[in-house]
């Protein structure tokens, strides 16, 4: 599969369609490499622009980047729950609520009669983050959301798309995280 340029690192278990954007957004933080694409204003601007989540001549401000990182971690908490972990509490989901207050969805009717959900006000930076929430809403409705999970290795938590028949996938990569977790369990038993 040919990946868009904005997909961080090498994605071995990519999500389909628009859900790939949410997966890639969550994976802007990489524990294995100790990198965060949303930490530095220039790097964040480059990634967000390439992903279609930022349009502007200026780099995003520190307040927006702080909110984006908190939204990312709220989504990650939801992905942990998708993988069988605990449900996120209200505090974990607060950044998502903040985005929905700052930018609201709106219905647009195209000249051909096609209905689309956009964001209001469209020029606000938070509107880009609301776009991610709309993708999640669509994925929840079409049944693909439950397959997007966070790696079961607490030191990793990379977002991956579970394509297994029984939706029993637990790790982003069996050769690394799966092996690490199995070795940890073995060492605890012996």
C-alpha cells in the first residue's frame, strides 16, 4: 500500500480511508523513538499542513499545540479501551469536549445536493481537531472504530488497525511489542 506522506514512520497495520488520518494523528507521538511531531512549532506545522489539518502561513501557536497533544492523548485513551483496556474517564475526554465547544459541526449542501458535515467557524484552529472527531464519529457508525486500537504494550501504545478475523489483535507488531510482552509475562512466571 502506498502511504500518504503525512503517515508518521512506517505503518504496518494501516487503518482504511479517513480513519488513517486519526491513526496517524495518534502516532505523531512515538515512544520507541522518543519523538513527538506536535511538540515543535515548525515540525508540527509541516505535519499538520501535509495532513490537511492546518492551513496558514504561520506555524500553530503553543496553545493550539498543547490542545492538539491533549486531544491526541484523549483519542489514545479511547484506543486503549478499544483494545480491552479501561474506559477513559471524564478527565481524559475533557480535551475532546473543549474542541466541540470551540468549533461546532455544521451541515453544508453542495450545488449537486450532496450533504456534507463541515466545521464552524471553519477558520478556527480547533476546527481541524473537530475534523478528527467527525472521522471518529463516522467510524463508530460504520463499525471500523472498534478495530483501531492502541498497542497493548504500555511502553508503546502505537495506534494500529486490527484486521484479524476475531478482532483479537493486541500489539502493533508481534515481532517487537508482542515478543516483549510475552517475555515479560514469562519472566514474571519464572
